[in-house]
């Protein structure tokens, strides 16, 4: 199992590959997909989830997994290197976040509700 430090290094490598892609947006997307950058980001996300789930229950890994899920939605993959994270992985990270919050294992988080 990867450590947080190793995963952070892998994250930086994904970001550097995204920044190094040249061409039009569509060309960058194809290049990054074919080069395995997007699948690498999904692999990193899954590894963070593995560190988050019991028995490790690593809160930093949880924060990073939730952030990557948000980042996938918030910014285009050709900029970030993060694209098309499996929805079941993103959902799992959010469920782990909710569980950690309810169990008092994370700092001062409050649930925001619609309405």
C-alpha cells in the first residue's frame, strides 16, 4: 500500500504531465487520456480511499480523496490531470467523510443542508 508521501508524489507527477501537454484543448484531452494520466489519477484516488477506510482511517487521505472528487468536477482534466473518476469511488469517499464526521474523527466539520 502506498504512503501519503508516495501518493502526493504521484499526484504531482500527474499535474506536471497535464501542464506539459501541448496543443488545443481537445488534443490535450486525447493526449492525457491515451498517456494514462486520467487513469493514474483514478488509481491515486482509489489508493487514498484505501488509506481512509478502516483500519487505517487516515484523515489526511480522506481529505485528499474528497478533494480529488471535487477537483474532478470543478476543473477540466486537461488542466489538472484529474478526469472521469469513477462515481462509485467518489461516493465511497463522501460516505467515509460522513462516517468520520458522525464518529467525531474529523475536525469541526458541519453538514450543509439544502433549503
